C-alpha cells in the first residue's frame, strides 16, 4: 500500500466563488496549462507559409484585375500558379491582399488563443488551411481546444474574442479599400462577368460616405479592401449562432435552450436561402451545421449568468454579424451566359 498524497491538486474552479465579483479581465482558475509543443509550432509555421503561397496567387489575380480596371477572372487563376517557377517576382503584386488577409485571420485565431490562455484552457497554436482557391487562397484557420470550457463566462470570452478582434483589423483595411476603389460601370452586371461579389452592410456604409451617389456594386475594391471583404465574410460565417461556431458559443453562454432551438432552425433557414437562389453554398453550410448538432458538446459546469460587460459584448457581436452578413456573398452566372 502506498501513502496518499499529502496535498491534492488544486481544483480547476474554486468551489465557493462569487462569480458576480469576477471582473472581465480576471480569471479564477488556478492550474496553468502547458504551452503547445515546439513541434506543433513548426507545423503551424509550415502551414502558414503554404497558405501565404496560395494567397499570393489569389492576391496577384486581384492586383492584376485592379490595375486593368477589370473584374477578377477565374480562368486566369491556374495560370498564375506557373508564376512560381516562371516569374516568381510577379507574385509580389499579391502581397497586399495576402498579408492583409493573413493578418485578419491570424488576429481572429490569436483572439481565441489568448482567451483560452487567460482562462487556463489548453489550446493549440493557430493552424492555417492552404487551398488553391481562385477567390481567397485559403480555407481559413483554426485552433484546437484540448480541455473543457467549464464556465459560461469563459465560453463567451473564447467565442467572442476571435470574431471581434478580427473585425477590428478588417474595418480599417476595408476603409482603405473603399477609399482607393475604382468606379467601373457595369461591374455588378451578372451577364457580363464570371463572378459578382456580394455587398455587406458595412461596405455600403463606407461606400455611401466615400463615394456618395455611386452604386457600391460598381466599385472595384483595392486588393487590401478585397482581403477585408474576405475577412468580413469569414467573420459572418463564424458568428452564425449555431452549434459550435463562435456565434454558437456566444449564444450558448447566454441561453442554452435558445442555442438548442436555433441549432435546429438555422440550417433550415440556410436551405431556404439556397432554394430561393441567394447562394448555392448555403446548402453545404446547412448540411454541415445540421450534422454538427449531433456532435457531443461538453457540459458547462458553472452556468453563472454573464455580467453586464459581456452582455454588451454579445450585443456588439450581433451588430458585427449584421454588418458582415451577406445573403448572396457570391454569384456565379449560368454558363449559358
């Protein structure tokens, strides 16, 4: 027989704690999780460099189209990959788009990462997903959360920190893109171009201030502004108040029952948007979100209600979602045109 330990490890959450007395920037947790391994840091760095390469190709597309006062052409995307061995210096034109987009996505994920560190939740470094897409060059980024989120307040902080921090970085980039945008009549003509970009509410506000009387659809954004557009689009998707998305974390921290109800109804709304012709991609998102509701969600051990600062933060997150969301983010005209 072995003697018991003289002292038990400290609990993750103090037993007798007045949660209403805990301020927004204080953490009641005692154990400090280990930092992610050096090996995972190397992996994150390699994925970042690969994503930079694919984003450079997409950014070069936008830069060339902007210089020629033309909409981006999907047919030129695969040809631009040959620049890596034919004329790599030409890819420098894609740096404004690529760096702006990666900074916005990195800010988003670091917001999650440092919120996890603040609440002593184990999380990985941000991992980027390189993808040879003609529009953005990446499928975004993510972190892996490796320990439970034990309180509603921690759940809110982890969920809200990413999209709000990313939005703060995207706003000045979008303002720059609108300020340096070119007016190209007919740019929103779906019969003429391969692709028409949607217009979020925030872009409409900036366009009305900088180019009054001009239709936002005729503005050819600077590549920095187009990267901000991608950042806003990603933010709106993450803030969908369903399942285990960032918006789902925020809503669940406010009301678990409302979170369950919306996780069932929102996929149906997305199916309806696809059915009425807004964007066919909503079908995919509807299926994904419907499937996510069957995944196991770790329980919240302390569901103490959010304080007033976090409730205001939830309201601001809703406002950000409304400013970023687009029912029809992308429109591809029928091939017969």
